[in-house]
């Protein structure tokens, strides 16, 4: 029973942190690399941003909302006017496109 309560508390804390994060001023996509890129990771961040910019607009919006802003699938689906299942599938396709693009640039994890 204690483990269940601990898990619930952990998840509520994580939910609250995400809510607080979304209410803060959102960082534009173009500035994300400057904030998160270290000296060693600067080239990787630039390659990733370039790859995201090459995505179709709907996929770019989805990737930005989900991975950079931390929005839930419900929020992204609502913003894009699609179902949650469609948002999940589109994210998988966008990530696949990003992976292919980065592999073509010989950038691997």
C-alpha cells in the first residue's frame, strides 16, 4: 500500500511540474538549441534543429509541442484537431523522419 501511495505522489508531483512548466513563458523553437546546447553538443543541436525545420509543418508543430514544450497527447491532439491516436501516430512518423534525416547526415545516437 505504501508503494502505491508513493507512486501516486510521484506522478502528481510530475504532473504539477509539467503544468507549471507550461504556464511559464514558452521558449520559441529557434532559441531552444541556444538554451540547451553545450559546447560539445552545439553541432548536434544545430543538426537536430535543421532536421526539425525540414519536417512538414504539422509534424514540426507536433514535435515542438510534445518534445520541447512538454504538452500531453491530449493537448497536442486538441491543438491540431485530431484524435490522440492520430497525434501519437504522427509523432512516431515525425520521429522516424528525424531519425532518417540524421542518419543521412551520419549523426547517430
